[in-house]
C-alpha cells in the first residue's frame, strides 16, 4: 500500500498558486489555437472554464508559435481579473534580455500588461542565474508577479534554490499522472517540504489512460468518467494543480466536476496495484 500524501480537504477547496487560492484543476492550452476550424469552440471552452471557476490558464510561447497565447488573449478579453495567467519562455530565449523580450511578446499576444506566473519551460543551455535575473527585471517592471520553472527534476530544483533569489520560485510544472509516478519518490516530497505547489500537466496522459479497465471499474462505482477518476487521483493530495488540455465545452465541464469526486481508500489501493510507483528513482519524464 502506498502512503498517499495527506489531503488538505476536498479537492475543490484549492491550492495556493502565484499567491492566490485557486481550484486544483485549471485549463491547459497545449495545441489549442492551431486550427481556425476549432478556434471558436476552444475559446468557448476557456470561457466556460472561467464560468465554472477554473481560473488557472496555462499557455506558452512555444504552443503553436504563439497561437495558443493569441487564443487565450481573445478568450479572456474583458475577464482578465478573473484569471491566474501562466505562460512560459523557451530555454533558447532565456538569457537575461531574451527572457524580458520573450515575455513582452507573450504579453502582446495575450492582450495584457502582466502575467501572474512566468515559467522557464525546461532547463536549457542558458545559465539559470541569467534567466532568474530576467525574471527579476520583469517583476520590478510589473510585467510578471511570480516566476517558476517547468520540467525541473529534484536536482535541478536544488540547484535553482541555491542561487541568490532562487528560493523565490513559485512552482514546478511537471508531467504527472497515473503512468508517470516517478515524482512521488523525490520531487513531490521535496516540493511539499518547502510548501511549493506543483502544476501537473497531461494528467490523463493525453487520453491514453482512459481505456484502462481499472479506471473504468472505479468510474462505474462512482457513476463518473474515467477521465474524472484520473483527475481526482492527480489532485488527491495537497499542493497540486492539474492542468488538462481543454478543447471543448463538454470536456471542461467534465474536468470541473472531477473537483467534487472523492476517491475511497479501496479506489486508491486498486489504482496503486494497476499503476505502481517505480521501485527506485527514475529520470523526470517529459512530453
């Protein structure tokens, strides 16, 4: 039996991210905005997500070469104050001046004057101290409120924390779901000890989890969907905000309902047997 992280209450009560209490499920935008044919439906899904209180919207300059940021900017027009807005800088742009310039381009696409949270998308060749200096320049200019990282393993987080200003990191966004449980061995405990929230991307493994018979069985017990089981599992403990990609109104409603699903000890034991934690630390995985 896995010793599951302590829950700090019902999932819907939220996690603190970028200095604000937010629901444990947000809106991911990877691959959204790429097609004119689906653009209106995707913008509608984002707006419905806001209607349902899913205030964290995650995007990146990499997504569609800025197309996802443009879609988000369109979708949140007139509602910016409702949103905890997150974007990311590519490692190739993450020199001190390059970080500032990349953020300014993202702000234009997003039609806003600030980001709530700005992340380094993954570790790259630019010195972390240079990227951190760029983040601090942006904070002083009021263009970002908080900064963080994505796809950093526990060693890279420790390296970051040792830098001047490094303990100011606000989140680590990583791949985490039932089939990618490696972070439970080292990264999640490291973050939990420091009160650092984690953002979990691809919490349903881009849909590949949904045909698993154990998920279907548990979903049947609760009269929910396998996707809702996978999401409820990802946010079962404190300090995690899952950001599933949300491209349709039906899916965003389904995701929001997962906030109210409480998995039982028997459910969790069944999932542990079907999706065991690795027996030794593994390299942090990425998609």
